């Protein structure tokens, strides 16, 4: 080996080491930023009656008995088996109750932490399917600053855990294209998903994964090793559903029936118009909705790329599936946000690499300006009300963010991307530190302290 070859080898090794450190720093930075946003001020408001209250009651009952008893496997309420949901969330919250006190913070903390990890998992997905790091970074930051993700991820209702397990499964799907051993992780993610939200959501997401692989990497679907891997990973979750049937109990049969019933019968009166989810996207996805439509168009034009195939199948199949369901709830929309974030990240990365002479779509300037105007109107309205100062601070931050971004877009300045990310993060952080961070429509009935309720 001559000196030049040796020097070139050492240089390549240093570059690889530097790249690995950059990856770790991004993962750590995203995780720390997410933990701050999802975990700050968690215990400032009492639990929501209904969802959080019942989950706290079930978790509180199992936290009083030794781990490993039959009641941990199949939780009860007032000595009756609870058929509403699978038990994983109760296990996590019950474990938190045993480690610390029973309060609002320990009820919401497990879901908040898992939601924070889902941000890093989305970054990992982006690094698997995008040729550039910019796309993965932008996708993760869009996902991190989505209001519905932050709100539901902070509540003790299992939605944040669901997002984490969805991302875990999809990340392993992407990695299994290069290494069959990652199929084990697919099954584990699917099993955790079914133990959190039931079989319907698990079937939806696994069907999306199979359709993606059938389009992108069909050789995997003919591999016995791949099928064996995810079946082995699924085995623990599957065992929870099968074990009562062997013992002659109907626990899991009832849970599965209730989960399937939501497909054709509105559960608890949650019946909405067919366009309900489209309206929800428009209401709560700003300002990223402006870039998603262009990102989906970019995916369609580049549908021979893996990332585009995943985004198109994920968004299209999942949105149609939940729109056809009889039961419609706003949190059913959450698993679509990672795919839309990938589409938006791809579009912003495309903009980042555009020639400086190329103009941006005028609708971006108009949309951001309208958002800024709406926020200012809200500030003026709240100025006439007493006791809403924290709301005014949040709206001022949002108005400044969107106004500056609109001005930068009009001048074709790429700094608008950085301003949007930072401004949205600060605005959400201010909102989550306010006494109003539980969104008003969720308060169908008054809130109640978990300690008071369990006593």
C-alpha cells in the first residue's frame, strides 16, 4: 500500500467518524428539544374526565397489586375485567405510579416520553429513505412543531405511545430492505401497537407497510426469513390475545369485537361528515399545510423513489380508511402526520436547493400573511378580555413568526424555513407553559384531579 492510498483511507475513516457524530448530535438534539416541549408543565392541569380519568383509574387499580399477577395482564375496574382497550398503556402508567406518586405528572409522563422518542424515530426514517440529511431534518422539525402531535402526545391517553410504535414499525420496515433481521422489529412494533390501540389500527398500518414493500421491494414479500422475523417479533403481543382463548375466557374476543365495531357503528356518538378529517387538517396543521400539498405533488412526480412511494401509500390508504370508518374522532388522524411531515420535509429540502433566482409559490406568502393577520386579530380581541394574557403572548409570537416568514418568502430568502421552525417551536413552548394548554374542545366535561378522583 503506497502512502497516497494510506492517506486516502485515513481521510475516509475520519469522514465516516465525523458523519456518525453528526448523526448522533442531531438525534440527541431532536430528542432533547422534544422532551422539553412534550414534558414541560404536564401536571399544571387536572386530568380530563372520560379518557384520562378512566385510564388513571385502571392504572391506579393495577398499581396496588404485585407485578406479574393475572390482573396486570388483564386489568380490571371495580373487580370487573376492563374491555375498553388493550393493557400496554395501563402497564406503563401503573409502573409510573409504583415508582412515583399517583398524580397528573406520572399519568401523562410515559406517553409524553414515547412521543418525544417518535421524533428521533422519524429522523431515522428520513435518513433511510431520503438521499440528503436536510430532508430528514426538515421532516422531523415539521413533525415536532405540529400542534395536534404536541397536544395529544402530552395527554395520558395513549396517542403519543401509538405514534412512537407506528414509527418504530415503519423504521424497521425501511431497514429490513437491507437486512432481514430488522423484520423482528416490525413484528415488535406491530405487537406494541396492537397492545396499545387494538387490532384495527395495527391492521391498517401493517397493510400500508405491505403495500409499500410490494411496490418498492417486492422481493421481501417472497422471503420466508422476512415473514418469520416479523411473526417472531409479533409473538408476545399475539400471545396476549390468544392466551385467554386457550383458558376459555372471552376478554380479548370482546376487545377485538369492540375495536372492529368502530368500523361500521359510531362509537359513543362520534359520528361526523365524510369530510371531517379534511377540515381537521385545515384547522390545526398550519403553517405546514401550505407545504404539504406541494410535497405530495413532488412525491407524485418522483414516485419511482422509495420515499415518494411510502408517502403516497401511507397518506392515501390511511386517509381513505379512516374516512370510510363510521366512528370519527380527531385523534384517529394522528398516524397520518408522520407521512405528511415526510412530504413537507422533502418539499422544503427541494426549496433549500433551488437556485436563488427561482421564486417561491405566491400562495405561501398569502397563507402566512393571513395566518399573521388572524393571530393579530386574536391579540386585539384578547386585549379586551381580562385574564387571557398568556393567550395574547402566544398569538403575538405566532403573528411575528408568520409575518417575518411571509416577508422572507416574498423576497425569496431561504431563512424563512429556519424562522418558521424556531418561531413555531417557541410559540408551542409558550402555549404549553400557559394555563390553557389543554385545547378547549377536549373539555367536554369539567376536569378533576387524579388524586381526588382515585381517593
